[in-house]
C-alpha cells in the first residue's frame, strides 16, 4: 500500500451572504455581520418563513464569460466565481500543469429547484414541448463541477458528492484522498448552493426544520435555548488542495495542511442525527486518528451548529463523546449564526473559516446566541470572539440521511 502524500490548501474562494470573496467575507465574519434578512427572491405572503440569508450584489457577467454564464444556473455561477477566485489566490496556471493531474470535486445538495419549478409551470401552461432546451444541464447538481472544469481547463478527476448538508465537506474529503493516493496533484474542491425558492422553503418548512422567527438577529441562534430551526442560506466555497511537494516546487503560499478526514453514517433516521451523537463522534475520532493526534491537541471546532433543537444537542453530545474531558477546553462556534445554512455549500465555506481562524488565531463569535439551551454546556464563543493560537481545527458537517463528515486542519509550519 502506497504511503499517503501530504496535502495543503493553497487557494480559497467564496461567495456568501456577507461577502462575495474571501477578503470581504472574512472581514465581515470578524466584525460579526449578520447576512440574514427578508426574502427578496419570491413573494412570501403565503409562507410561514419570511427570511433567509441571500447573496447580495452578485453579478455573474462581471466574474465570468457572459455567454457561458447564461447557460448556468445560479448555483453553478457561484461555484465558478469561487473557483476562479481560488485559482487566482493560489497563483495556479493550468498552462504550466498536466491538466489530467488537476481535477474538481464540487457538489451541490439539490442543484436547481428553480429549473424544476419553471419546467413544471411551462408543461402545465404551454405543454411539454416548450420546456427550456437547457433544462437538464442547468438543473443537475454535477454541473457545478462540470462548469468549473470547463472554465479552468481541469481535465483530471471531475466528480461531485451529494450528501445533503455534508456535501461540501465530503467533497473536500474525497479530493484529499485523490491527492493522498496519487490520482491528482491539484484538486479544486468544495460546495455550492442556491435554492432560496418556493419549493425549498415550503419543503423545509413542512419538515419544521426552518425557523419562523422574523427578527434577523434572533433567527439563526445555534445552541440557544430559544432556537427553533435553521435559516436557509446560499453561496459557494472552493479550496485548492495541492500535494505538498508540488505546492513547494511552484512557490505557492500555503494556508494550512489538511491532515485528517472522517466520514460515517448514522444508520438511524432520515432527518435526525443519532441521539447519542455516536456517528458524528466517530467522524471526528477518525479524523484525529488519521492525523495521529490526541483530542487534547485540538483547540477549535467549527460546528455544524444549525440552530435546530436536535442538531445542536446531539452535536454537543458527539463532541463530548469524541473529546471526553478535553471537550471543555475547546472553543466551538457556528458560522451559520451569520450566514444561515448554505446546505451543500456549508461545509466548504466553514472550512475556509477554519483555515482563516488558524492563519490569524481568531475564532469568531456565534453572534445571535444569548442563553444556552439545556444540554448545550460547552464554550460556543457566545460572548465575543476569541483570540487563540490554533494548531488544529476541526470543521463538522451533518446531513439529512445520517451523513457525518469532519475535516481536520493543521497550522503549516514549514512555510516556503
């Protein structure tokens, strides 16, 4: 069995409700800016849920070829924008690489529900012969990865993982494996989502997964005793993963090293995590085991932290199960308190936050949370940001279907 190769992060790109690039996003994260507000994408008069975390001022034609953008749905546009930013940030030039050694794993939890809505309406009013010629390639979730591959000339492994809210994390984890075991030298990995639309809001509302609170400052409140559901968000996060020696050879800036990945299934329930947190705990344990570290060596966890009753309680149990007595020494936060739940993009954007936290020694506040709920008795950074030297950080994602995924990032010491 070949020895696993080391993998580092050399570029990052983001489109979020509080910034359409990593620089503005991270600035607003540090300031505790709230990206939640009234839904503007459709009329919510008949809906219990009135708020979401929408991306603002995004112009695809300013960020990519306009003709190509017109053939993409919004979730693909977000992915291409984030990937192009990550590419530039990494100083990556495909002309200097073997394109078959450079690939893409970018997923979307649902693809384009909007195209489905439009097609159903067209079939009903005008007949099946009048549906959009590009309905299928605009709708299906793999087209984010496909469009990034086309736009950047990446001819290596091109796939997408779809695991609901764990999508972005699993995509980065699978990209890690592709490099570790020699399938690629460079991978563009992450997640993207844009489904603030009638079908998604109605569907998640029917599950009682979304909060019906209309005050943006009290809507996304992970671990709070008054939490009542998550806020739907949208955006994309893409990281450039690179084999260490390849990155060093081209003089790339290295943000951090990705040293562990754990993925498990609860085999329990289609929407609820395992009540004892065992599946999520095992994912964290596997990530630490791969890295060869003890729980006491981890300083920070970017929690899945959705703001639903079950998630926050059971994720807390999972952290206690994985870390034991060391759980009380961790600083934990939820980026969803600012940007809502980006579904398939959540884990990717939160991985970027984890890497920036390591880089700057800054753990952002969980902004909306005031008073902790029963059983949520760890340090969730609710009183303000925490400045702390971080050697190891974990980013967690949990998805409907019982998907659990954890990524373990390490401060890179041997900077080139």
